[in-house]
């Protein structure tokens, strides 16, 4: 699995569309092939990114974390 930190933007997990996940005990499925999570703290749809980082001028370095299954 790869977790990307977008330049001045969200954390992004690249996962297949339809991947099941649980949010606060509620079962859900990804509607897109990517899961973008807020890292600026201003999203009105936390923990998901809603683009608020652009409005508030959030700045952060890009990067990525890659993990292999054991």
C-alpha cells in the first residue's frame, strides 16, 4: 500500500474502487480509486478532503510512504 502526501494537499491512499472500509464502525466502500484524507484541518467533510486546503493556502511538503504486506 502506498500513502502519498500531496504538495500543499491531502494524504492520498491509492486503492481499488469499491474497496471496503469502516469509518467509526460504519461499513463503506470507496466510490473512487483514491481515498483523499484531510491534512490541513479545514475540511467540512472530515476525515475526507473537500478541497478546503486550496481556500486556506495550506502548505506542506510532498512525499510518500510505501508499505509491503508481511
